[in-house]
């Protein structure tokens, strides 16, 4: 289970003091469950995803992880820009205790970056970075996957395979999906956390959650 208990997140304000982005966010997620995170721009969706992924720490409150949780799928900022693609693959494999050849074979086949895997990440386009990180995210088996919007990178073949790997082959995994696309949310999630002005409420009824979100 993943338990989020009363987390708050503050950032320094230019005028002094602080600006509270998230306030008293609470929800639980069991194995295999899938929850959507809904909110307008600035509501705190990406901040919540970063907190859950361990990229940032909450100002207060607790995040308890009873199962393995991915970094945000497709996040390009997690790559080491001075290292090559191959170096990043080896680093991730070692970090998660996975066989390097197995991870490398999956990423090489999935990302389709060819000779560029031998080049430093700093030479990659944004799309190439996204493809590499997406492939790395899926090369490691997690109990729960974090997704900050569905990233449409690569050609149609790459997008189809990404969809198959993430939503079909891993249909038994938990999912935390930040999105604004109603069709995607209704296809894959059973509950929704609606964020508004830093506060959140969980809805069991997806249609109601989407109606409230659309009215914000």
C-alpha cells in the first residue's frame, strides 16, 4: 500500500515568506489499484508527482511506501547529461539490482536509439531523452507506476508499444496518473483525486470527478 498522510509543500515567495502549493493531501492506494490526479494548471499535480517520486520532499506530512514506486515515467530530468545513454542504462540497472545485459537489451530494442546510446545525453534532443527515459522506466518492474501526463514521443509504432507495455502488459500494477484527458482516466482508473488551489479530494465516481474538474 501507498499511504499519503497530510502532506503539504511550500516554496519561497518572491515577496518573502512562502507559497503553499499543496495543503493536507491524503489518500491511499492498494496493490493493483489505479488513481487519477486531476487539476488545472498550477493546481499542484506535477508537484505531487515529484513528491511521490522522491524528487522533492514534502514540507510536512508523510508518504509511506509499502510497494515499489517508479520515478515519473518519461521524466527527462532524471538522466545524467554528461554520461552516455549506455552509461545511464548501466547506472539504473546497478541502482535497482537488475542484470545489466537484460536492462540494456530491453532499452536498446524499445527506445530504438541505435548508435546514439554511445553518445552523451547532452547531445540528445528532447524526444530522444524522453524515449530513453520511458524505456528505462519500463525496463525495471515496479509495483506502481507514476505518470505525469501521457507523453506522446516517437512515431506511432513507438507510441503503440509504449501503450501496450504500460497499460496492457502491466495491467495488474498500481497506477498514479496525472492527466486532464477524461477518456484516458476512465479507461484506466477507478478513482480520482481532484486538486484545486492546493487542496485535494478523492472521488470514487469518475464521472463526478470529471464534472467537478471541468467546472473548475
